[in-house]
């Protein structure tokens, strides 16, 4: 017999199949005890069962692994429902079939979905949406007891991602930005393609590494390590281009449990290389710790040694030291000793980033620390030395920016490509991204970019692209000219601001700040003291 239902405005809202049509396709057969939706068997159970399952998973696996398990379960459920809709209503308009996911979600009794906006184009793989979830079954328990610290609708979030990803044939990521389980009036989710969130986004990496791929399922309560090939597959087009000259080298080094030194100028992709080494060596995102040189202290050294002697890795399976040459001089011998002990005792993998050509130790890096780090060196080439693929990098950067800005994909015109190829790009990717973003903001049409636009923005943003060790042409002179145009000024004020900025950038470490200014520590300390006394 068919399940009866009452008239309601909600039943006929949206495209086909409506909730009314879904209900009319629901058949209960008391003979074999089956419930079928348009021929497919489904089951009905109390929400308390799912709550108990959730508690048990958290008890056995821990909260993080339980979250991943339920999001993965939801993802595959969403994919299955998307295929079910396509197979059961083959003549449906593709837009109706896609939006049926919101009605299936409501129909299931898990949550009532309200659309804020839902903008999509299957051909161009364009998607941007926001929904409100009312009366979430997963959040209900927390509303009754105590508010959660983080969003709790794990299965529903995975379902939304899986359903949308199946229709677009590309990974769609939803984020729960508000959750009723945290005390909000309702749950709010925002979705867009993974590339629009960015390859380095932790949520995107979690889905790619642990939820979507079949190679990363749990085994004995922990994630299987990624293979080098699997790590390469999750790179975006832009990431792959940036790492292309060193990708094979990174793969070899990832399999060796030794420190790696990544050298190169700012904006060449040093941090990206470090993350790839971490992933390719089997590390999870939660095991990556990133610290800046001036922040390295004796406590961090002690932590490395303590955990190595205990025969276990620290919470950060890979420790990235960004700007190793800026580690305080008095701490560097201790860092070298800690890394050396960690190599033999199983401490964390260390990847050090330095601004250098990789052939010699940069100024500020001690001989002891250099010798520990230098056996495995990866040098990231500057854009001025990458004449063969700079235009490809620019096009991939442009595609990423268009996606993030919700714009149609734009192309580089022939003259723009020539201008990009001939430019030196002292700021590398940072400068290129700034220039292209500025061009996009000004351009309202979908016409290809021109050389005139590129060159104009490069000139206007010349002061923005400053990189340590390479001063943009005329930037200091331009600053002085602007100050003089505004009228007389005190040179001591300019000095004071320079000292203050250097100390702030170095995190309060006077030795590191002095190196940034080309001074010794006593010289900087004396000048700061003199200025404070004068003030």
C-alpha cells in the first residue's frame, strides 16, 4: 500500500520530483517487510540509533576519526542518491535532477533544507550555493544537552558534497559556517568547487586525502599513508606547474626520513614543496606543523628531542621551519643538535625553507645548522629562470582567480602572454597573482587580457612586489619622493618606523630584526634605546 500524506505548500515546492512525488513513489509491502522508493529498497529507523552509533564511533576511534568516517559515509550516500535520481527519473531536466538533492534531504527526515541561493552551470562546472538547514537531526542532541565547540552535522555535510560532486563530475566542497549544535538558530552551509576554496584549504585537503579517495580508508584505526602518486594527484593545475621542475626530486626525498632544505626566493613555491614532501611521505594534514624562524626557541628544541627519545613522533609529523636563517643565533646550535638526535631516534621530519640559491648557506645561518640541513637540497627556481612555463603558470593563476571571484574563465591575449614572458617577476607568484587580480578587478568584459593591462598594473604595484634581498626598482626612491611631496618630514620618524616594523616582523627578536636592517644586534638595541630616551 502507498503511504498517505497531507496537503502542504512545501510538498509541491521546487522542481521535479517534488516532495509530493517522492512520497507517492514510497511503497510499503507488508508481505516481505520492505519499504521501496521508486523501486529502490530503503529502511526506516529512529534517530536515536544514529546518535548511539555516533557515540560509539567516537569512543572507539576518537572524535577526529569518527568525524571522517561519518563524513565519508555521508559522501557516498550523497553520490548514491544522485545516481538514484538520474536512473529513476531519466527524462528530468538536469537542473531539476540536481536540485532534487535538497528535496531528498528534506524527504529523508534528517533536515529541512531552505535555499538561500543556488547558482550553477554544469557545462562550465560553475557552482556557488548557500543553504539553511532547519531541525537538523545531528544537531538536535547538542541543542538538548550542551552546545558543541565545532559544527556537528558531519554526515549531512558529506552527503551534500557527495551529491553535488556526482552531478558536476568534480569535487564540490560544502562548509558548515553556522551550526544549530553550537547554539545558532539554524545550520548554514556554503558550497563551491574545491578549486575555488584553494588546494591548500584544510577542508579541501581532508576531503581529497581521507574522504573521496578509495586509497585512504582507515586501517587499524589510522589512515593509510598516501603513495607518491596519490599525493601528486591531489595537486591543482597551478601547484603542479609550480612544482614541475622539482616534482621528481621531491618524490625521491619524500621516501627518505631525513631533513630536507628547500631554497629559493619568496613566491617560488617553497611552502608548497614542503607540504608535498609531507603528503608524499604519508603524513596527514593534522601532523604538519609550520613555524617561522624567529619563533623557534629552546622549548621547541626540547620538544623534538623529548619525543624522539620516547620513540614517537610529535603532534607534528613534519616540522616546517620557514626562514631557517632567521632562527635566533643563540638557538641555532640547539636546533642543529635536536634535528640530529631526531634523525637517529625517530623524531619529526624537518623541512627547512631558506632564501638562497641552495649552493651556500645564507647570511645568518650557522655552519652547524647548515651542515645538518644541506645533504638533501631542493632549489625552487625563480620565475625569471623559468622561461618555458611562466605563461602557463600565469594562465593557471588567472583561472584560479576567476574561480575565486565567481567570474567566467578569461584568457591571456597574445600580447599579454608576450609581456608576461619577458617580465622578470622579482616577486614571483606573489607579484604575478597581485598583478592579475588587479587587472581582473578593473576589467568588466570577458575579453582576453592585454599587454597594456599587465604592464600598467606591474608599474602601479611595483612597491607591493618587494622580496627580501631584491629591492623593486625605484620603490624606496618613490617613497621618499611621496614624503617630500607631502611636505617636510623628520628623518628620525622614518627611522623609528623602520626599526619598529623590523622588530614586529621578527616577532620581537632583536637579533633577527637587526639582520633584516643590515645591523648588528648591539647597534639596533642602542638605536632603539636612544630613540626611546629622546621620546
